[in-house]
C-alpha cells in the first residue's frame, strides 16, 4: 500500500481502478394471468465483488404489477411459472436499457409481451 501511494505520488498514475458510477431504472413486472406467478430474474451483471444483481423469489398475485429497481443496460433472463412445483419455467430475455415494462402470462410455446418505456 505504501509503495503504491509513493509510486502514485511520483508518477501521477493511479494504479487502483475507480469504480464507474452505476445508473438504475425502474422495471415494471405485470402479471396478466389469473394465477399467481413465481418470478426469478437472473443476470451476469456484477454488483460488487462477485455478487450478481439477481432478483429472486418474486411472487406476483393475479393481475398485479410490481416495480423493481434494476441496473441500467443489464441483460436479464426472466424465468416465471404459475405452479411452484412445475419442472420447467418460461423464459424471457430483456435488456434494461430498452425495456421498462414486462407483461407476463404463462403460455407454453409463446413468449411474454414486452413493452418499452
């Protein structure tokens, strides 16, 4: 630490990276079905150290929406299902820079409806 501080003072070069400021936005998840949905949002976006910005165990009652705060320009895989014990989840891929509202309705073989802000 001392050597790094002396080296920085003599050369005017910072050896430590400065973290970039993070921007966040509101994302609205809408349950368009008459069943309760169980939602997990998984990303490869790191929050700090080795912690990902995953959002898990969201329970959306029928015909209700939920607002979540997500990092800007992060790619998310949104997994959802209407039966807690179902073997397979439905999946939607989104990027938070382009999408502001995700309407979820479980229909095997179809994707969820996605609208931007």
